C-alpha cells in the first residue's frame, strides 16, 4: 500500500488523524475511541453498531498501510473485516452524545479552518467552481 495524505487535528490533549481516502476525508474509529473517549476500539465499535452511527469499513491497502504507519489503534476485527472509518459528522455526534461538549466547538472550528484553507488553495489554483 501507499501512504495516504492526512490532516492532524489537535483537540485538547487528544490528537486525531483525518485520512484523505478515496471515500472522502475520514477518521479512524479506533483512534477516536482511544483519544477522545478512552475506550477500547473493539467495544466502541459494538456501541457504534447498536446506535446506528454512520460509519464505513475499509480494507483498502492504502488505508491499512497508513493506519499501521501512524500506529493508530484499530479494532480486533480490522484484519478480517477492514478498518472502521468515521465521517466528521459521526465524530461530532459522538462528542455531543457522550457529553464531551468542550470538544464540540474546537472540532467544528478545526473542520471550518481546514475547509477554508482548502477553498483558498483551490481558488489560488484557479479552480473557482471546486472551491464553492
């Protein structure tokens, strides 16, 4: 596999990597579990399944490679079922539902900052349509 591009989010003492995958920009569920909620990736995944949060499993070689390279925690079923990835909307919903309200605003601001940097980059490259 190849290394994917990623963005690092710092939220309080926690650090998250947002991977730029073919499916979009996604967070690794295991890292979210450990870093934000101090829970084991495997039990956290069971919780996600019960509550029907939006998520996807990826067995993409580049995703597996990058996750291993960054030493990110993953669930025990990752080797067979793929790594569970979460969109930012799920991470935000989890922060709210699990009462980590002090992290909701910083998380939203980090996403906003990235979106505006991305738009600025596209506009500088003359890709106005993509930026809007």
